[in-house]
């Protein structure tokens, strides 16, 4: 019975963090998005490095593919914001981080 109670509590254990929200000038939006994506890229670079320490043949395909994907997303965001800049628009960013438990 305690497992059920624990399970029910865990299923409801979610948290939302409002990471970024608001109206930004294109230069501000570009900066914010760039910083967020670069931090995620750095995380995967550190993960890749930690896998390789002491194991030259470590499998780092996942980290490399995530870095490649993030670099593409960064360029797409940069191009999109460039359009806003050229057209005289501001940029709205809503970035909510959803956190939950998974077993």
C-alpha cells in the first residue's frame, strides 16, 4: 500500500519553471537564445569529454548528434530573429521548463 501512495505522489510531482518570458528587441532575443543554446551545447561537450576520460573508444554518438542538432537549431533561431530585425518586429519568447520524476 505504501508503494501506491508513493507512486501517486511521484506521478503528481511535477514542477514548471518559467525560464524566459517576455517581449524582447531582436538583439536581446538573439542574445538570450544564443546563451541558452550555448549552455546546452557546453553541457553535451562536457558529457562527451567525461565519457572519453580513460576510454578513448567511448561511444559519444549521442552527445555528438545532440551538439549537431543544437547548432542547427541555433542557426534557425538566428535566421528567424534576423527576419524580425529586418522587418522591425520585436520578439516574444515563452520558455517554460517542465520537470517531472521518471523511473
